[in-house]
């Protein structure tokens, strides 16, 4: 073992000096620390989710069912943890949050570039997301890059091709910088996938679990905002709960939901 390896410690490997000194409250209010830690942890989970989703797309496009399913299970477990974190945040009363809310100034969760990247991977194609990210910023470039690549659902369609299903060519070669539109032809194909009841049908169900998990997180998030600030505007000029409610029931994989009407 080299001296470099011998000097490696738990603290240095995890960069704990940087991590544990990254909480810088702007007030003396006791509850601000919790607010900061929760949101930093969210950003770490978002980073891990992006890491797992990148891997998932590679495995799907290779037709690798077993590793795709394993990765989906990990993603679903992480989503459950992110939902559970809201329970911790809800231990903070409205008055406790108000005690330091003004110190947040123009900062807002709407500015989370990683969450916008997650939305892009799941299929969102909407230039309005760039309103919070000035030209030339790293966050804007990362979001734009995600929006210019295949979404997770596009990768899934290529997975189906690998397993012998004839996805229409015009769907496979569509403009991936535009939102995906539900396709009756793809829904016919998915109906056959479910009737065959093989491993691809299991992948379908895991993707539905993922879509449902994201919607569950959004629902818990909006209820947390409602109980904390009611109908007030969010920080940074965001619409707060009013906007968040519009996102709750938006499916990322509409074909997988539509086919249920025919099963």
C-alpha cells in the first residue's frame, strides 16, 4: 500500500470537511439548519438519481433487462427516501419557517438545476425552464444538453426494439428535442408486450412505478408547501403551491398509462 493510500481516511474519502462545512445559515434561528441540510441532501439524491438514470438508459438501449430492472429498483428506493424526507421537513411549523424565510431572498427551489435535469431525462421539453438560468451558466448548459438527448422513454422504445417489437420508425427517429406525444401505434405495441407477459412487461411495470413515484413526491411536496406557507407566493417570485399543483398529475410515460384502458 502506498503512502497516499495509507493516508486515506473515512473523513478524507468522503470529503467530510467540505460537506460538513457547507451549511451556512444566514440567521440565528434554530430551524434554518434543518432547512439547509434537507435541501442539500435532496441535491445529493438528485445527483445520484441522474447517475442511475444515465446508467439505466445505457442498459435499456443495450436490451439488458436484468440490469435495467435492478437499476430501476434502486431509483424507486431512492425516490421513497426523498418522499420520507418531507416528513422531517414537516416537523417545522409555519412560524418556524417564517422566522428565517426573508433571509432566503431570491433563492428558490425553482432554481434547482439538477431537478430540471431530472425533468429533462423524464421527457420534459420546455424552454420556459431557462427563465431561472441566464445564458452561459453551467446549469443552463447542463439542462440544455439533457433536453437535446434521448429521454428515458425514448431509450425504453429502443429497448423494445432490441426485444423484437416493431416500434414505428417515425417514432424512433422523431425530433427528441420536442415533447413526446402519446402514440396509438406504440400503445398497440405495449398491449402486445403485456399480453406476452415476459420480462419486457416487467420493465414496463417498473417504469409505471417510477412515474407514480415521481408523482407521489410532487404530491407530498405541494402538501408540504401548502401547510408551511399556504397560498403565499414562493421565494424568488415563484407561484408556490399554485404552480406545484399543476405538476402533480402529469404522467411522464402516457402510453404506459393509456394502455391500461385496454388490458
